[in-house]
C-alpha cells in the first residue's frame, strides 16, 4: 500500500547517515513529513537536501540529543516547520566497548548519555504533544545487545538492556493515552561503522567473512531492511503492538554458536 505513513510527522535522530538516513528515506517514500536530528551538521544538510529533491517535506536541526533543552527546542522547531510531532524514532547511538575493570568513568557516562539519556530526552520532549493531540508512536532503535551478551562489548549491552526497559515502561505508562512505544532490534547491519570495524583488522576480508558466518543466511542486513521494519512499526498496520521489541537480525540471536 502506498502512502502508509501519510499524516505522520516524524522526528528522527541520528538521521544523517547509516540506518537513520535509510529510515528517513523509507518514511519519505511512504508519505511522511520528516524532521532530522544529527550532530554532524554538514552530513545533515546533505541528507535533508537529498530528501527535499524527492519532494519531501523536511526540516532539520544539528543538535546533541544529550542536551535536554536542545531537544525541547528542536521539537518546537519541528512543530513549526512540519507540524506537531506524532511519531519519534530514537535512532542515534554510539558503540562503547571496554574491558569492565579498565573502563573509564568518561566511557561509562558517554555510553549512557547517548544511548539512554539521549533517547529519554527525545521521549519527554515529544510525549506531552502526543498526549494532548490524542496519541502517537515512539520507536526506539535497540539492538540484539538488548537481550544477548557478547564478551568485550561492555557497557554497551547495559545501555541497550535499559533502553528496552524504558520502552516497555513507557509503553505501559502511556497506553491509555493512545501512545505506542516499541523497540526495533537490529543485529549486524552493513553501515559504515561495521565496515570500519572490519577495516580495523589486519585482514578486513577475513573479518567480514567471519561476521557473515555467524548468520544462518550467510549475510548481514542492508540499512533499508531495517528501515522497512521501521515503516511497519510506525504505521497504523500494527495498532495493537505496544511495549515490545521486533528483532531483525536474520536469525543471529537464535543460532547457538559453538
């Protein structure tokens, strides 16, 4: 069905590249109005220009999601430019991996500030308007790290477990206000971050092959595949889905590895 997101005015964080940009492109293709947030102003301007060339209604603001006041101001700007926000995608995040006893306080704070506090800043900025207008949708981009543990990735899984907890808690808290809050958990996705990870090894192709071998289908997701799942979860096609998480990882988290 075309225009599955017609009438949706969606605030998307981490939207200048990777999964966030793919989500924005998929939303625009389905008739949504979009407001983009990212810290990288140059990339953000490029992304917005690209979407506007497609005839989309797009606003944007370079901002740091860890700044609550900045998020409140961005939501106000979004309402003025594209209309009152009735959907939010908390996509912005950062990998912080450390050996627990060698991790610095700064790494701990950075992990939780961006991956959890930032998402909450956005939620509390959009929720009042959603409640007043009769409802809305929040989608938190979690990770398979939200329910599995890979050694050497501390404290990132802690933040993603907490994000999943926040998803469930807010979903229950505001269900009576017609606000749905869900999470989407990707596994490996072919973003620049993953490519950079492979390139950090002496043999990048061998590292890539090892990643592919972890997956039952022998490949990882394209950003668009995550975006298509996000379209479904933001749309009115799943009106009774609330306080839960959809996993899109090709079976990675189900397969038991030796």
